[in-house]
C-alpha cells in the first residue's frame, strides 16, 4: 500500500491561504530545454498528454526561439500541432515578432515573453539591455493582444544575479510595471538561480503592491538550488499569490545561468498544497507516474523528493 493510499499527506489547512492554486507546468519547455540529449518530438508530445491526464490545466508546451539558441526546442512546429486537441491551456514562449508569427500560424492562444530584472542577464540571455529588450517586446505584446492572445511576461533574476549579486526590489518593480504597461496579462517572478529566501519574497511582493501591481496578476517561479523553493512558495501564498510555476519531476535549469539547478518539482508542490487543503485539480499518483516515465526516457532518476518517496527509489 502506498503512502497516498493511506490518506497522506494529512490535510490540515492553514489560515490566510488561497483556496485554489493554478499550477503553471513548465516541464515540457523549461524542463526539457536544458537537456543535453535530444528528446524525440513524439516523447515530448506524450509527456504533455500525460501531464494533462494528471489534471494539470496550464502546460507550457514549447518555445518558438531560433534553433541555434535552444536546439532542444527546434521542433516547435512539429510538436505543437500534436497537442492542440488537449482541453488545456498551452502557452508557448515567443522571444520576438518572428517567434510570434510562428506561434500564431499554429493557432497558439497564449504566449510568453522573457525579460530580465538585471542588465547582466539581459545581455547574456537576450544580447540587449533591459530597456532594449522591453522595446523589442512592445510590438510582440501589442500584436498578440490585437489578436486576442493572452500574454505572460517572465521576469528573470528577481531575487539575485550571478554577476550582480542582490537585486534591489525597486529594480524588479520598474521592469514589472513596464511589462504591465506593454499589455502583459500576468507576470511570473523568477528566482532564476534559486537564492531567494521567504523574507525577500514577501518584501518584493509588498513593494510591487505598493506600486499598484495587482497580486492576482503575479505568479512565482522558484528554483530549488539552495532548497528554498517550497518555503518561498509558501511565503508567496501567504501574500495572496495563487499561480505557481513548477516542473514535473523537477526538470530544468537555465542554459544562460550555470548556477541554476532544477525548477521546483511539481510533485513536491502538490504534496504541500494538498496537505494544506489547497485545491490543485492534480492527481498526484498519475503525476508521479508521468515523471517516472519521463525519467526513464531521460535515463536518470527524477530529482523530485516526492517522486522518489512515492516510487520507493532512492
């Protein structure tokens, strides 16, 4: 009998938390873009299908970037049509107008742009200054909105930068408000190298709120480099955030930030949320089976603690 069959985790709600959390699943895009081995298109499509079957309703499918920069996602045109029949939201990353053209041509209804809170990472990731990147996104967001497409703005290095060190909250607030002014519907605050701690999370959310950024427009994207991802997520939930990015099996890092390790594992997040009595719509058993299946395809065990515990694999 598994731990889940025993009725664990025990549900003990805590005051002041959202009744429901929308998990923005990034494993198929952010997770797989950092893999050294090429993952076949059919395996990626099956991964997305299994994630949907496990109850995830927002699954980031792929990225319409130039194959030279992210060769792992060079098959976006082949992959996306294989999953568009699923009854879930399938956001895709579009770095520029060309990427948007490609995504719209395949019927994408949710896109994301990728900005940075720091000049060093903007240079490394986009080969532009922060303001030049925002200028590049302006026509992308405007055209997407004109087409009735939902736009998410990712913001990297919100809590710390491998070149610049601590990132002042005011710096993050400036780029967040600029992205909202462009027309982004929601923002994802990224702890790209996993250095945040809960007090810093609360301080940033407070600073954003003080500048009129609605908490309901925010999601959080934590990496578990220093084991802080769940603690930081809880701090965000306590502030009222109800969208959390996570990656099935804990897949992924960042190709432009070498100190970044895996994303927060979706299974670890779901275990905590279900224990807190927070609705996710996710079947944890099916999700664990999906991550085990993907780990087999990648030829290595999942880094997710919950996957390992529930599959009895150390």
